[in-house]
C-alpha cells in the first residue's frame, strides 16, 4: 500500500512528459474526501491522507515511481448537466415571474436535485437518467424555460470554484491553465499509457 499525504502536482504540469500514466478513477462524491483508500485497475493500493483542508482535483499526480517513470493520476469525470435557460420577457408581470421561479424551485427541490443559478440559467447535475429528468420537467410544462444537456467540464468553465463544489459535490473542475507539450492519450481502461 502506498500512503499519499500530498499531491505531487498535476499531470498537465511540465515535468511529467514521457511518464507512463495509470488513472485512479474517483466518483464525484469521493473527490472532497481527505481520507480514502482505493486501488487502481492494475491493483496499486493507495491510502490517501491529505490535510483536512485539501481535496483531490482531476489530474492530480498521487504517486511517482521514478525508476519506472510511472505515475498514478486522480481522474474525476464530471457528470453531464441539465441546463435550464429562462427566457423571461422584460415586461413579464412580477406575480407571473414569481410563480414560475417558485414552481421551478419546487419541482427541482421535490426531486432533491442540487442546482446552481447563474443569471437566468440554472444548472442541475444529472442524478438520474436523462429521460427521467426530461420527463419531470415536461410534466410541469414550464413556459419561458428551455432545457438542454451539456458536459460537466463545459459547464464548470462558466462557474466559480464554490459553485463547482455545490454542483458537483466537491469535484473541483476548475480549468487549469498549464503549459507544456505533454498530451494524455486515452487508451483502454486500466492500461498504463505514455504521456
């Protein structure tokens, strides 16, 4: 078992080019934990014990084997997001606007779906199948609301870190601006691949 008490940087940082990468895939709910024990697909057992104020981010390097030029990287795929755009007319009566937002809040809350509001857009992470979420929304027949689905990574780029944590349960997908020419190429699950 390998004890991880701090991350070694991010896979997008310079210095990891040419390393073989093995992913440790975490669920969104696991990312905010500072204590975690999990195996990689090839069987490397990691005991993560970070300071309580820290949590894992997608791409964090957890382990480095310099002899074999191998690293283990945290992967936290973000779920798809239902995006609700409100198109409220400028001259909409206040009572009608209040009724609409109250009913929309009630519909989302009744399903226990977390949501983040940004301007006139509401973001709701997929917690059940898309068809189920669409069915719930169609049942209420909300006027002045259009619904679509977007990848979590795309939505995260529009949000503040605190909003990302609210929406994804702690999986911080804050876009990192790393420079370097190491590109990660996805291969079959559980395989070690070159960076």
